[in-house]
C-alpha cells in the first residue's frame, strides 16, 4: 500500500509515494540472525515469492519509482545531503537553493563540524545530526 505526501518542489506541488518495506524471502519463519535485513532476489525452485504469490508479500518493481522531481526528498520536502568535507558543503549549498538538510559524516572531526555548523546556521540550513547543546555553543561564539 502506498502512502502519498504532497511536496512543494520549485513552486510545483508533486505527490511522493512511500511503500512498505520489502522483506527478505521467508521473513519471520525462523530465527535468521546471520541474514542481513535487506532485499535479495529469490532464486529457489519452489520459492513462493519468486512465483509472485500474493501472500508472500511485495517485491521491488519499477512501478514503485517516484517522479524525478521528488526522488530523494524527505517528507518535509527537503533534500538530505551527506557532507564529509568543506567542498561537499559548498557544493550542497550552491546546488540546493536552501531546500536541503545537511547530515555530517560520522568520521568528520569536531573542529570541522563546528566550523561548517556556523556557516549552516548563517545560511539557515537545517543540520540533522548536530544536537542543541552544540548549536548553542556555536551560536555563542
């Protein structure tokens, strides 16, 4: 089943579809600790999901794809961008037109994170993984 959200993109209201999670084959039948929770194409001779039986659940097809304008956008209509250095930050700001949310890479050090956070706050760009205490510290300086 699809959930549909209206997103304003460049002044146009577009519909973005969201689908349920595509489970791995035989999901929930027994403990599968070693199997990563991601999609795998079925190859088994008698596999029900490969035969596309309704009770086996949905599998990814081209029909689930969104329109080009809303691909990669979050529910609030902003584009999520992963930033790991200064150049990526500049490129994101230039191409995003203020319609972006920045996530700092895990490996980025505190000093660089703080420096880029100051610039993001000046340009009124939302940062997803920079907590309130860090924002206050950056804002005070």
